[in-house]
């Protein structure tokens, strides 16, 4: 009975995302008040859907606010994007003056890994289909890895806050991420408005930037110019010409897996 329920849940989730994708804009069109019952736990249940599907990053997202905080919930349903978002991090920056400039923008990157402490999440293969039980098991393993490995948040230009802070902190910054049964990844972020230099009393638009696997501290990427030589059936090492097709394919896959993608938008706080 439990397996049947999970199967139905996965089918409904997939249907809802497909339905949303057909009608969502690439950028959120208006400000919105955040749900009253938000829990920053990496689950989008209380949000009731997303406001945009951004094609530059291949992610669904919603930005919202209440009287004290700005919120971002973002979801990657493609395994490659989800993996990049977890390992390379998601960065939310706010530019209070409204310009689409990184200079002086404030925000955070989550998660942030210390050197040598990255955790790997295998990418779902094309055409791979997991049973509901398998999906549930994979989700639990992945989320256990997050719980044991994700300890830090990186901050940028936030006055009075260290550049690296603990996930559990008293600075007015919250972030959490989690996988679902389909290996999609959801990240939720909440930041006090005053830390970002914006206020509900000010109705001016501000600009925001969302980046997956951003450049900067601890960027997750592969070095260019992969050097590899395969083996022939007789045990001899392949020539450069023989290895070239394989190397080309691997470099293309790496470019997708480890790419940095981002977009700018504008937002006015909802009162």
C-alpha cells in the first residue's frame, strides 16, 4: 500500500511540474507575500507551486517576502542541474540600488563546503527509471549525506556578518536543501531584509541575481584540457587520434555537469 501511495505521489508531482512548465514565465512577474507557515527545510510543500521556470538555469523558483525577511525557494528537477546546485552551491545576491551589477551586491551562497569535504551525488542516467521504493531509498541516502556534510553558508558584503557562517546561526540567515524521490533538489533561503539593505518602507525595485555553481570561493568545476589515453584490445595505449572522440564527449559532458549559469531579475517587496 505504501509503495502505491508513493507511486501516485510521484506521478502527481511529475504531472504538476509538467503542467507548470507549460505556463510559467522565465522570470517572476510580481512580488508576493510569503506563506505564514514557512519552514526552511528544503521542501516546497507550503509554497503551493512556483512562480517562474528560468530556462537559463533550468530551475523553478519563487521569491517572496514578509515584514522581516526575503525568501527564495528554488527547485531543479533535472539530475545534472540538481547535482551542480548542491555541490557547487546556489547564490542569491540582492542589489539594493536596482542595477544589475555584482559590485556592492549582498547575499549568500549555499551550501559552502570546506576544502576536501565535498560530497558526491551520482547523476541520474538518461532513461533511468527507479521504482518508488528505489526513489525513496535514494532520497534518504542523499539527504543523509547533506545532513552530515553541509555545515556552512558563504556570505557576501553583509555588514556585521562573517564571510563564512554555520548553517545554524543567529545572524538572521537561514538555508536548507533536500532531494525528493525523483532526485530533484529544492533549496530554501531566508535572509533578514535589513541585512540586504532593503526595507518594507521603501517601495523601490531592487535587482537580484541567482547563480548555480557560482565563480568565487570553492567553485565546483573540472579543469580544462582533460588528458586521457585509453587502451586498445591488444593492451597498447591508444593514440591521440584514437582517444580524441572519447575525450571530446567527456569534455562536453563536463561542460554541462560543471557549468555556471545565472540570471538577473527585479523585485518589489509586497506589503
